[in-house]
C-alpha cells in the first residue's frame, strides 16, 4: 500500500438508460455474500479478528432471516405500512432475531467475544428495547460500543424484512442523500457489474435497500463542481473516497466492475485506513457502517 493517496479525475457522465430507482437485494443472498467477502478480506488484514467476527454476525443474520421469513403471514404483508425504524425498534420483534443470532454465535465465539455475547444474553427485554430505540434514534453514546454491532444487526434485520413487505416509495426526481425507504444513512455507494453495469446505487446502512444516484455528483449535496477521488494502491482501486469540496464530506465508492465480489459493508469496513486519510484532509464521513458505528450521537 502506497503512503501517498492517488487521485483520479471525475468519471464521464454515464449514458441515460432505464434503471430501477430502488433495489431490494434478497437478504439471505446478501448476508451470505457479505460474510464470504469479509472472510476473503480478513486474511492477512490488520483487523483480521474483527472482520471474521463481522462475517460470523452476517452469517447469523442469514440464519435469523431464514427463521423469521417462515413466520411472516400474508396478512402482515397486506397490512404493511411505511418503514419507520423508531416504530420498529419500539415494537421489539427484533429481539427475537437477537436471540436466534446469539444461539448461532455463542458456541463458536472466541474468549474475547464471549463476555459480550453473555452480556447480551443476560440483558432484560426492557434494556434491549431501550438500546434498540437509542440506536434507531442515533443516540450512539448511550449503547455500549462492544454490544452495539450485535444489537444493530438484529434490529437492522427486522427493518430490512419490513422494507421487503411494503410498497416501494414513488421515485422522486430528487435523488436523496439518505435512504428513501427508511431514512437512514448510506454505507457507501456501489458501482454495479452485469446487467446494471456502471450504474451507481447507494446502500442503506439499516434496511439494506439500494437507491440509484447518477455518478459524478456529490451524494450529500448534489454538487458536481468539486469532486475528488482518493484511494490507495492505484487509480484503479476497488474502493475510493469520493470527496466534495462544496460540502466537505465524502462517501466511499466501491466498484464491482473492478472486483466482482465487492460488497458495501465488507469493503467499507476493510478500508477504514482510507477514512483516516479523508478525514486528515478535512472531509467529514457521511457513511455509516453497522460494524463501525460512531461513539457519538448523530
Ligand atoms: Zn433504508
Ligand atoms: Zn457535497
């Protein structure tokens, strides 16, 4: 890895063609691919143990999702309303996913992680609900940092399941900086391969939806005049930080064209060193990673 970040000029405007404004990736497939990518990136990584733990959590989400799906009745689908994370946190169905995930995670946990999983198991229902509500409201300071990723994973699964039972919002002409389905911040933006080759979608940190945004404009303020691309290794890096001189923020762009297995949560988590470089240049992170939640309120 080079010491000096490499810059690349703004890519040319993509051609206009038909696209889906919102995508809802199939959850079991998504979690499984995320776990596989995290394990692939973990080998030899300085955060190897944590990337492997994140992979186990994603795999536990896949397991909890499989069990939850069987309980969703046709009635609950037809009665579905818009996705409100705070309301879902209050309803507390997500606590069941947490127990299913703990069943998966506890037997194989390392001695460093076991005390955290035991603490989660021992939490009262009320304490769990309070923590879930705090996360939904981005009051990160009030939830233990060691426990937050597990709580978020279970809560996120419930919001993701809800997002897949409601009618999609009508596409707005304004491309949104936050998720049009649940209102949460993106993890990163993803440049697609295959049939959507070259299209950019932002990936939601909570409900796992993806929403389209044209390339070569700031995902936060929509300005196109002062974008820069920061990356390590080469100008063809899989992960680049797209920084905006107008609002002084950045969001990573992750390219499946350059790495077919790339996945938003995994590739963002494995490149936190790029966040250090972007913040050293004065840019603020707009992305939110479920496995690197902030320790301060948003
Ligand atoms: Zn969302
Ligand atoms: Zn901007």
